[in-house]
C-alpha cells in the first residue's frame, strides 16, 4: 500500500506507530535522528513521512527537515507530530508544506484518517503526473515517402544533442509525435516528457501552471517546469503563449532557474525544450505578439513537419495503422481497405492532415458494416473544410466522366437510396427530409428504378432489376 518513514526521537512512539501501520497493511521504516531520516530519504524516498518537530541530539529539527525535503521531494506528503504543539508551530509547518499537524498524545483513529488521506493525495499526484507526462503517447513515424524519410533523418540528428528544436507545420501534421520521437531516441528517454498546450491554458493561470506556487493553505505545488526536470518540456503551439509569460520563459532558458508563484527560493532545473507552431513566427514578431529574443532561443534547430498532402503515398499505410489501433483500443472492426478506398483516400484533400485522416477512419469503422472491406462508397464525399469552398462536392472518378444527364440520374438514384435506407424505408419521413411531396417522391423513385422491400424485418431500398 505504500512505504512510510517514521521519524521520532522517542523509540516507543516510532515503534508504536510502525506497529499500527503494519496492522493496516503499510510497510514502514523508522529513524530516530535527523541524520538517519535524511539517509533513509536519500537511499529511497518514501511515499510519506511522519515527522516529529523536536528531535533530541540532532543537527536539524522537524521544521528544518520539512523545509529540505519539500525542496528536494515536493511530492512527499509530510505529517508533523509534536508533544509541544501550539498554533504557531502548526502554522509554520503548514506554511513549509506539511500535509497536516497532529498533537501528542494522538488518537489512533485520528492518525489513521490523516495518513489515509495523505497517501491518497500522494497517489493522485503521481497519477496526475503520469497523465501530464503523457508517457503512453506514440512515437511512431509511419511512412516511406520521401518527405517522411527526410523528416526522420533530421529528427535522428537532433536526438544526439540537447539543442532546442522548433517544429513547424500545419495543424494535425504530427508535430507532437515528432517531439516524442526526439525524446524517445535521446539520452533523456527515461525522464519525463511534459507537454504544455499553450492554447488551452488560461493566460492568467499560465505562470502558476508552469512555475508552480507556494501557499500557506496548500503548501508547495510543483509546476510543469519542475515535473520536466531531467527530461523534455514541449511547448505545443508556442505562439499562443501570453507575452508576459514569454519574458519569464526566456529568463528560465537563460538561467535554468525560476521562482514559484509566491515563492522566495530559486528552483534549479535541467530541461530540454522543444517547441512547435503552425503560425509564421516572424510575422507574429513584426505584429508585436511574440518576443524576438525568445524566438531566437527556441529556434536553434528549425525542422518542418510535412503536411499529409506532401506525403500522399503514406496515406493507405496510415489508414491501416488507425484501423488496427481502433480495433485494439476500442474493439472496432478490423477491416481491410479496398483498392478503390485506397485510391480515393489518396486523392482527397486533407486540410486537417493526419488528425483528419484518423477521424475519418474512426467514423467509417463506427458507422459502416462490421465485416468486409472498406470501400470508397463508405468514405465521406465532401471534405471537412471551412471557408469559401466548404460546400463544394468532390466528385468520384466515375461520376466525373459521365454526361450531365447520366451523372444527374446516377446521383439522384444514389442519394435517394441513401435517404430511404437512412429513414428505414419510411417514405413520408424521406419525402419531408428531401423536400418533396410524397406522391412526387414515389414517381421519382419509379422513374429511377428504386423499389422498397422488407428484408429481415426492416424496409430497405434497392435498384430494381
């Protein structure tokens, strides 16, 4: 359940607490002096520390130990106990980051409640850190196109250094995957990868999120910079970072030190910074929205991540990868791609890049048949675009080669078949949706050779003959 270090100069007290915690399923260690306590922490940081304020024959008292441990291991919850407790000592302990304060003689039930809460807090912090690190994020760069091979070659070169990298490219092209690839291949691979989504953090909270904070009520809370110590800090869409924060990040890059919000001591970190943007940063600088000095610090090694349209030959491979991934993670059908679907995917426009392709594959697997090949007919017939051409219809190769009359008849037949089956063969609902009188719809269906029939308890439409 957890490893708890008990530090008290009274042998009976520390052994009593250890015995109680053993009965509750915890593993424990004990220390009677400040030197013994710090030696145990240096050997293996515990999940929690129970600490007496007054330690006889010790170089440090409990407040000194508390302060030192919180600087070096801020995630270890510390519960202070003392037989000489008063409000001033309790306030001082909480200000230094103690989780709680218990006065001797304490009740066992009270002690256990505080310990359980402290251990739960410790567990939640660890889980939160794992989520922020995103250690399960993919580092695969799939494809054999010339554009991707060039990207992979550039990334391989920068993995061997600690140089700052600026990844540029359109949204959804895979800039974060490129950043994770650098991290996974570097000497920092076993250290954290912390992603800072500059666009999703409220400007007035940016400094607290990055630098952490200190407060009497909640003690020391680490920011993302501390969590990235020893590893990589990735600024996603760095152009969205507030100007005020930009100047402070610049100072961190120069000194590798910073202060927490409301803190007084400097925190030293060792981090590698990778940034990304889909904007023209020189233009942002000219408009006064981005600091030129920060740009030069971050843009040591610029690398461009190609759009999906620059690597069309990789599209079928990526689509098959997403099909397999959705089967493994969501249990969606494992369906092969038909040749016409592969061809159509490679001719479609992809303003949303790899992210859009992933969404299209997921949509087809959710809405399509559970068996058989994925065919071109199941793919969206229009692009997921915004702007002046968002309503433009992308014609399939066959339709585009027909005379207008035949193309119109083929379109009407396919369109009405889709709508009738969508509404379960209900002619009234279909007529209302397409904007026709019911009798007019019947005549149109007859002229197109479309009939409805019962099949497996449902009405379906098909072409006669």
